C-alpha cells in the first residue's frame, strides 16, 4: 500500500526539474516466482557536480564511494530530525556522516574494519589545536617493524615515521587509551599514505584508495625515473586535517536536540546483529557491483597500517549474477528487519559491464523476494566528474557514470495483514483453479470420489497429509517472500481438518475417541504444540466435499495458554483446515493484531468467500 508520504516522494521524483531537465519515465515489468509488477524508472539529473559543495569532512577518498549529495537527497525527503539512517555497506561512511551533519542518528556497517577507522573520528572530530599538540607529542623516531618492499613507496626516513606512528596507534589501541585525537590522526594518515602530489607520504603513485602492489610501484618508479624523497608526515597530516575541518563548526553530537549517538558495526551485511530490529527510518546504501572493484587489493596498504591483513576479510566480490542476487536478497531481508515499518531503503548500483547488465532490475527482484515494496527506480544521469577522470578511470569500461537507485518501502504493520491475505488468497485461487484439476489428473478421479473409497479414519489422515504438504509449502514460500523471516509456518503445522464426507462428519477429534471430551482437546493441544509455545496466527480454511476451499478465518492464538475448545470447530457442517503461523515476537504480534483480533477468536475475511463474493 502506498502511503501519502510515498505518493509525495513519487511526485517529487516524477516532476523533478531543478537542473533544467524534465524527468523521463520508463516502465519496468518484473516477475518474481509467478508474481508480476511494474515499477517506473525515472531518469533525470537529481544531483550534480554543479551543486553546492558538500561538507569538507567528507573529503577522503574511497573506492566506489558515492557523492554526499546522494544520501542527502533521500535523508532530506524521507526522514526528519533525530531519525536513524543506516548503511550496511558504508565504505568511507558517506551516508552515516551526512546523516549526522543533517541532525540524524548515524548507523553503519562494513565488513572491512577500515571503514570504522575512517568514519568514527569524523563523527566526533577534535580541534586543530588538539591535533597539533598531539602530533608534537608523538615520538616518530623509533620503528620496530621492517618492511623493505615499502621502500618502493617511501624514503627510509618517511617509512620510519609511518611505522612509528602505526606502532604508537596500535599500542594505544591495545592499552585502550586511544582517543578521538589519535583516531583522527590515524584516519588522516591513512589518507596520506599514497597519492600523486607532494601532499602524500609516498613518491608518485595511485591514490590512497587504490594502492598498487610494491612490485607495481617499483615499475612506476622505473618508468617515471623517480626515487622516493623524504616527506615529513606530521605537517602533511596537519595540512589535510585543516582542509577536512574547514567546514566543521565544532558541533558535537550532544549539541543536537536529539540523541544522535550512532552505532557502527563490522559484520557481513547479511546479518548485522549489532543493529537492532526496527531501529532505522532510512537506509541509503551501495553494495559492491559484482566483482568490478577489488576492495581487498585496493585497501591492502591502508589495512596494513591499522594492523589488518586485508586478504583475510571476506569481502563480497561476486562474479555470477545469481550469487550476487542471492547475497543481496539476504542483505535486503536484514534491512527489512532493521528498518521500521513505513521506512525506506534507497539501494544504489552503478552502471556495470558497459550497461549490458542492468543491476537495478536485479535489485528490484531481490527486494520483492525479501518482502519489500519497490516504489520507484531513479536513474541519476550525471556528468562524469573531473575527479574520476583524473584518477584514470575509463568511464566507458570500468567507471560508472549513472547512479541507479531502487527505492523500496518496508510494509506498514497493517500491510502485513494484507500481505497474508494476498498470499492466502493466491494460494486458494491456485488450489481451487489448478490444484484440484491436477489432483484429478494425477489420481484419475475427483477429490470426492478418491476419498469416498477409504475408511473414515484414513480419510482424515490422507487428506491432512495432502493438504499439509501442498498448501503449506505454497503458502510458506509466498509468505516468506512477502514478509521475510519474521514469519514462518510452524514446523509442526498440520492441517487439523474436520472433513465432511458423504454427509458424515469426521472431525479430527475422531482420532482421540478414548479420551473424555475436554481432555481430548488438551491432549490434542499438548501433542501438537507443547514445544512450540508462543503467539501464533491461525488461518482456518473452509473446504467443501469436493476439496474446494470456500472461506477463510483468521485468529490469534497464545499457545501457552490455549483453550482449544474456544477456537475448535463450532460449525459442524463444514470442513476446516487450520494453519498456524508462528510469529517471532510476541509483543509485536500483540501490537499488530491486538486491535483487530481478540485472543482465541476468529475474524472472517469475507473477501475470501470465493463461492459468494467472487462468483456473483
Ligand atoms: C560501493 S562500496 C560502498 C561505498 C560507500 N557508499 C561510500 O560512499 O563510501 C561497497 C562496500 O561494501 C563493503 N562490503 C563488501 N562485501 C561486504 C559484506 N559482505 N558485508 C559488508 N560490507 C561489505 C566493501 O568493503 C565496500 O566498502
């Protein structure tokens, strides 16, 4: 269901003309496991290099980072002050930093520990004076580690200073005495390690986000006929610090009205345990685009400086599109857990393989599989920036000159009920229209004829088995696709069916004839659910003699204090099949359904009275 806010956002994108061009809309029709939909691609220049400069604090280099204007665009339009904004692939931390600068709570994750090292000091910067004093106090004359290969990049005295600083920082970290001033110095030093101007520690090389191997540096030196000259590191750190802090107004986290203390994590983005459920209002992120960028190789020197062997980090570099889709579906499922219902996810991918692979289309399918609603696909057609050309990226082959962003919404709680309704309805439609004829062609006779030949006891068992396997599997996959892992059909689900065969009723209780009435209900409950305590959503289907499903009831059940008699069949002229959907969070279920469903009672979805409403 599209909310008013989403409609407004959609209109903003559709009518956008801030940079003199009108938006072009192209429909994209997708199909996921038999479900189809259309999402519009909106093409325009939504942010541009001609726009006002972003805050100077962003200006550190990182491979495949996005411009701050990208997260700013979404933070501005889809959040308000104090909301949390998250990026599961944060890289240099463009999204969390921009979030903080806009008065939002920053949350981020990246599998590479380098990301936290690059971001956290910029969320809490020291003053220039503090940096200056600390630099003066650090002794750079003693270095233990020997690393001869690095002499292809650095003069021996520069290398001694770099290693001294590295060892000082690691020691402070080990002792737990590292503070935001040390952390700042470390972040800036990382950004000065290699580059091609005199502001860097190294002789001419590639930028720090793309360190070459020592062997390759040796070749560069030979080709350019260059020898590393001495570059004092302290003044270079100070100079870059001044330029980074140019726009920083000295505002600290606690100066904002809201508590903006963030959370940063170093995990695989498929399961980021440190980030709680329903904690973010918006995600703005950009994953690795297949295997286009070698994040491990490019960051080897930076990782060495922080004491990490980059080859041991399990960075996703997935060549096969199927593997990429599987990973991104899992990531989007975790984002669905993290983003509050009604919140949004802006998932950016670049142009890859010369435009032959339209990754944004794969992203839409991944999101639908994860249970998200695609709202719109934005294609930001921007001019390729000077910076990118200067770093020698060949735009037409390796570079990405358009940002392609799929905007998803996380379904509202009320939408959860509609999603369940949708799944149940589509499975019922399929059952009545396709499954029953299929049954007939498989068994050579109708449902009714087939079951009329066996004993009443067997009938119950056989029908239960059949219905359980077929209906449950189908419903389960639909619910998982729409709602993700918050739901499951309980492992112990059985269709507890009361069947009406040839006018005689064989309810499930028939199986327990030796028990007195009340006890038999409780035994039944105990047998089926004793190890599955917790809130469940019950879906009860009415099935007629011919196997056709004729109606649906939904109920709420607390299995630890269930009085089965209250929700057991009260009507004896119809067959029932009851499914239990286990909910992972009791409070959440109460929140969601409390107003709509009474404990131990059913509501009927008239919509599903297929025999009445649909055929009339
Ligand atoms: C395109 S970059 C993100 C750049 C970021 N938007 C920025 O502005 O700096 C992708 C990031 O994903 C990280 N990454 C790759 N595989 C990951 C995984 N499985 N879990 C978490 N992060 C991962 C890489 O380390 C890299 O920093």
